[in-house]
C-alpha cells in the first residue's frame, strides 16, 4: 500500500480571494514504512501573502520570487501522488487549494480525488479523541512526537511530523526512518527526534472530593439511562 503524507502552505485561507499555494511537502509511506522519498517545492504564488499567513509560514515574497510557478511542478507532483492514498490533516483545505491550482492549468487533470484516495487525519483524530484538541501540535504532544523544531509551519516538516503521528494513531510506529530522505525539491529539514525516555515523569493531578462526588452523580445518571448501566462501574 502506497501512501503520501501531504501538506501545503498558502498565501491565505480562501481560493475565492485568489490565494495560492506557495509550498508543497510530501512524504512517501509504503506498507507502513517511510521510504525516505519525499517531494518538496517552494512555489512562486505570484502574489503577496496575507500578514496572518506570513506570520504562520514566514515565507516572504522576496524569498519566493525566483521559485518555480505551480505550473512548473504540477506534472511531477501529479505523477508522484497518482494512485496513492493521500494522508492530510484537514484535507478539505489542502485538497481545495490543490484542485484550484490544477483548475488554472490547461492540462487535462480532474480533481485530486479522481487520482488518489484521501484520508483526513483531522477527522480521524476527532473520532479517536472526541472533545479534545486535535491540532498537529496537540497530537504530537499526546503521542510523544518531538515537534520542538516547529517554530514556523513548513509543508515538508509538517508532513514528516504527520507521518509519525499517523503511524502511531493507526497502530504504532512501524519502520519509521525520516533521516536521509531523497527529496525531489532538494530541501533540507532536520530529522525528527524522539523524546527522551528519561524525561521527567508527567505530573498526576488527582480528583478532589467535590469532583469525585460529581463523578458519582454522573455515573448514577448513566445507570438510569444506559440499558446495562455505566461501563465504568462494570469494570471497577
């Protein structure tokens, strides 16, 4: 099974306002193993970023001025992802921008969903951790993935972090090797580091008397409404 973990950075939030992609990062996984093959491009979006977006990714108009247009990387990008399952955090956003960029070209490309299966890890995380924060940073903290290098958002760095997060979310780490990657775009990004095994123990906060009383009241309510009573008390 071939999967591509993908992330983009953009000049703003809405294609309806003419915002464009300015960075694409892809990490290849085959049979739950990162192969070391990546695709990474900075792209000249032919417009300035909104100030809020610039504060997120830090990619200035001057830096991007000599980078290729999306039309110059589109064919290689489509060949790289064709037939794979795309793993994206908040997929509607990235796919919407990629479909928009492809629609501006003369090439006979339909939407990405005609070429790839798409898995939204944001939706997956919301199912796994209901009511909890499921941003990429929050998932890194939850799963012990070191994101200390993520001072600014970057498409390749975020794709690499998401690759590790995804493997943990879906059954644990399997064959993860993110150093020494072969990048078509030639980008150098520092390898992800595992958190130290001898780091300080997490602080344990125990429920106080009032919280325990409210907890028991809640279980009493569940006992009345659930057919077999609350699972919590069945397991105690």
